[in-house]
């Protein structure tokens, strides 16, 4: 009876090793997920500016989908806002904050 159990474990372990690919010399390569340039841009932007600017990074990298209704020209609105501020730093800060939420 002990011999039968030993043979069974030997065969089971041999099958496990054979099926795992170690005896063939072919190791399973890790799966590498590819990212398109927009997602790489988004990841780099988040690393650079932090998680508070996710919306701005998504806009900058082109990951925002189509919106319903008329689309805004956010850069034109921002430039107009900045021109109206003159040298007022608080005004410029408000323009930047408003530009981050512009979609």
C-alpha cells in the first residue's frame, strides 16, 4: 500500500513539473500590457502635477470623450481671462482654476 502511494505521488509530481514548462526550457514570459500614447501622457502628467489635476491632464492628453452640446475653446477663454487680469495674481489664479474645470 505504501508503495502505491509513493508511485502515485511520484507520477503526480512528474506530471506537475512536465505541465509547468520547466522541463521544456520554455519559461512563461510575463504579459506586458501596452498603453497608447494618450495613457502614457496621462500617467506622466499625474506624476508631474499630482492627482489634484486629473481633469486637466485628461484634457491635455486627449482622453476626454465628446461632450453633449456646444464645445468650448478652453484655451481661448483662458487667454481672454488672463488678459483681463493685468498684473493681479489672484485673478490669474482664478483663471487657472477655472481653466482646469473647463471641458
